[in-house]
C-alpha cells in the first residue's frame, strides 16, 4: 500500500474545507488521486459523497484501490490523463471536481486542460476545488515555497508553483469563476472555482 506523509498531514484540513463547500450528498471526481489516501479519508468521513478517483499513472491504480476497496461509496479508480481530449465520455457529470498538488508538477498546458475538462463534467453550479502551493500576486512568497519552486524548476523547467491569477484566468476562459480561497497549513491554498448555474 503506497503512503504519502503529506497527504496524511493535510487530509484533516482539506476535509474541513470540502465539508464547507460540498452538500451532504455529492458526486465527486478526483483528478490525480495519487496514493488514494484522500479518497479513502474523505469518503469514509462523508458517506453521502460518491467518490470517483482517477490517475494518469496506470501503476497508481492498484495502490488507490488498496486504500478504498472497503468503502462502498468509492468507485473503482480510473485511468485518466488530464491532457487527453476529451476525457472519458463514460464519466458523466459531477457536483465537484477535486484536484490536489498537481499543477506544480505538470506542464502549464495541464492547467487549461484541467479547467476545460472540469467545466465539461461539472453540473451547473458545480465546484472545482484545487489544493496546493500558489504564488499570489501582491503577497510575499514564503521562504519554503520559494525554495520548493526553485527545486521543482531545477528538476524540470516545465514545473514550478503557478500564479493564482494565471490559474484563475484559465478557469474563466473555461467558464469557471473563482469563488473563494482558503489559507491552509504549510503555506498552501485551497481555491474553489464555480461553474455558472445558467
């Protein structure tokens, strides 16, 4: 069973945010589920949520399944590459799309692809909830985030912390409006984008 210490640390604060954003009963699509720890924790705590984990790495699916197999409200993990157009037609529509810690370890094109895909698969009024480190214009960057950004760019020039304003612009192009920002532990943010109800 794969394990991420970071996912274990942030699952509690993230659950609090998700509980404040999502209704008691909701269908949620998770992008880049990674180890599956988030899916397991959130679904166990909120049995009214139906959770669909996905990941682009075929080798991750078995690890995700090992975390969620005992939960009746978690569907079998699916292979999903955000950059694939279109996403799986069988996905249907969701009340929310959740994505944690992906944009800074992916090429920038992934942001637009995530926004477009989420907009296609969200119900009117549905929420895209994203968690991770961001650079916010007009606010000083924490030393730890600056060092993390430099390390990411050394490892891959296409990686790095994203400017929240640029992310919001991509969301707006896809028909998603920035609704709320939550300051999280360890200098991370959770940001909520909402699809119009019309």
